[in-house]
């Protein structure tokens, strides 16, 4: 048991509340924001090491033992996601210092950003499905304001669709929770795992499982992604990057957790459905990415392709597939933040987002161009960059589960991703330079550092994948053996 498990939620909440009071002191807000996020990185690194040496960390709030109290549970899967969330948040805040604008900073950008991070972190460490709902709402309420902050027409239009979809999914979430509680009388993940294993997953239980899948699919952009392209392309760049990196990943995390810990008894129904949804999502996302000639839209549809590919590994429900999902999870959080920051910087410099109206930017900004090239190769799964290993394992997992069609679609859409991102690279950076430095609408001052950090991580995660395999193996071991999670929370071995 460790009291430090709650710190990834407490730190951003307390700092955010303090920043609300310090609204007028922008420089102080910047300092405290970056300081708290650095604190999150340090705490996350410590917790990853604690789990490696001592096993799953739990905290029973108020001293009530599980399943009667509120459980906070941190296994290696959650801990790695906390660490990557903190790193991405650090880079996005650093980028925001030079791009978000004083008007948005004055209207609570930093506290809202930290509250969103608190909701994301809480979703990763909660051991209770109702508290997962609460953490989702903390994250979403913050995102509702962030997506519309600044009040541009494009933002307000996108925010209406985004808010309505999430209100609907939250309503369905509550209905699913109510049915689950009515059946089992508990909402603790570990206790639910034991109860479902005892009674079997048939009839109404499978229906409830599918209802949860619909809820999390809405939030993750799995199949039901009609709201995502406009919502993720409308806000300022730093906000779009954090949305693309984190918000869909929380929905994916919930699917992984629920369907490896609680509803894993009928994979021929639930996991096959996840696989079908993942395949359709990849195909439709890839078509959208190839069809559009707008930087924002292409990048938004690439988020959708990533959602489908991540869940292809979950659908396989094999050690290889889940190993690939975890590798790709880490890669995609970093890669999507990077590519959105790069795309936003292109628009910041040129003032336009249509590919046909841009060219030759690499002559003025070679560093920006080659970082985009590296990010494009990584997201396409080209070796030896970070996306390669995850794609290999996921494809192997789908083949091992005899889902050859799913693995084939994953490989096919990877080519579409490469084409769509190379289309941006060739149109934006290659060719005749149409504008001069004096004619540019903005500057890269202060923007290259956060993008450089993410680019370096993309390269290091590919070349140094061997260095994190021990941590990934520990995470996958818990996902494939739910009894380890149950024993850590309830203190009893469900197999005994």
C-alpha cells in the first residue's frame, strides 16, 4: 500500500485551484504549471520503480478495505500511462507559453489544463467504475471549456457537437453502471472480476458489457467518431495536441481495463466485436486521412486510425497483441502530440491549412521539416522508430488469434497513414518557397524545444525499445492474469 498513489491527482488539482486565485499573474501561473507537471514526472518515475520492485500499489481511501471503500490501484500499465501523460503535458504547456495567447492565459487556461490532467490521471488509477465516471467528467468538463476558449466561430461550432456526444455517452455510462450494480451489488473492479468469474458472463451481463463498449467507443472515437475531426481540429494547437494525445486514450484505457479484468469470459462475442469496430474505424479513418487536403483534417483522421489499431491488439486478446497495444499506446501518445504540434506550427507560420496553398517551407525551417518527416515515419510504423515494434506485435497477435483480416487491415491502413502524412510533407515543405520570413504570420521562437523533446523520444523509444521491455512485460502480465490485480486489491487469490 502506498499513499503516493493519489499524488498524480492531488498535485494538478491543488495547483489548478491555486492558479484560479492567481488569475492575473500570468508569469506565476506559467511557473507553477510547469513546476507541478515536473513534479508529476518525478512522482510517476518513482511509482514506476515502486511497482517494478514491490508489485501493484493500492490505496484504500478513508481506511475502508476494498470492496467497501474507494480503491486507488496502480499497476505497471497505469503507471506507464501516467508517466507518458506527464511528459506530453510538459511539452504541450511549454508550447502553450509561446502560442496560446495572453487572452486565453488570462481566462483560466492553465488551471483548466491541470484539471484535465487530473481527470486523465484519476481515470488511470481508480479501482472503482463509478469513480472512473467521475474522473471522466472532471476531464470532460475541463475539455468543454478548453475546446471553446477564445470564442472563435469554428471552435464554438465544434464544441456543440463535442459536448452533446459526451453528454449522451455519460448518460449511457450511468445507465450501464446502474445495471452493473443491480446485478452484482459492487462497482469495485477487482470485486466485479471475482463476481463475473463466479456467475459467468451470459445474457444480461454480456449486454451490459456491450453497453460499456458503446460508451467507451463514443469517448475513444472507436467507430462512432463523427464528432472527432472537427472537435480536434478547432482548438488552438496546444489544446488540440493534448486532446489528440490523451482524451481518446482514456477511452481506450477503459476498454482495455474492463475487457481484460471484468468482461473477458466471452471473447468470441465481446472481443470479436471490438475487432470488427477496430477494423471499420481504421478503414474509415484512413480513407478520411487520404481524401482531405487540409492539414488539420488529415491529422484528425490519423487519430482515428490510431484508435482502431490500438484496439486491434485488444481484440486479439493474446500476449503478443496486448504487448503491441502497450508499446503502441506509449508511442501513439507521444507521436500524436508531436504531429499535432508540428501541424499547428505549420499553420501558425503560414496562416493557412490547405495543402495546395503551401510549399517550400523546408528552405526556411529545415528543423521543422525533418521533425515532421521523422514523426510521419514513426506514425506509419517505419523501423527503427517508435511505432514499428507496436505494429509488429499487434499484427502478430491478430494472426495468432486467427484474425488475419484484422491484421491485414492494420497493415493496409499503415500505408494510408504514410501516404497522408507524406502528402503533407511533400506539399508543405518541398517545392518553391512562396513566402519569405518577413511574410510569415508567426515565428518558431520557443516552439521547437517541446517538439524537439517529443521527436527525440520518438527516436529513443524505437532504438531503445529493449530498455522498456521489462516494464511492458510486467504490465501485460497483469492484463493477461486478472488474478494478480484482484489479489493486490482484495488481498485474496481468486484461484485459491
